């Protein structure tokens, strides 16, 4: 048996702008997505999204 691929860690982000997925479908601003951490960090760094996870104690 082949070893199972390790699950990539994901983080929730809220889109600040409309964005387009790889399949050319529009994702409207305000949508919360679970993205791989690297992709989430890129969107946040570029001002396109914000963190959407609860603050400690708000869970």
C-alpha cells in the first residue's frame, strides 16, 4: 500500500474582493473559504482577504 498523503493544513479567510477560481468561476467578496495556509497568506499579504478564524476565547 502507498502511504497516505499528509493532509495540508488549511486556514479560513474571508475574501475582500471578488476573485476567480482556477475553473474561471467568480467567487464573490465576503465568501469564507478554507484554503491551504500558503494560499491564505498570499491573499492576506496582497490585501485580497482577511483571517476568518475566531479569536482565542471566542470559539
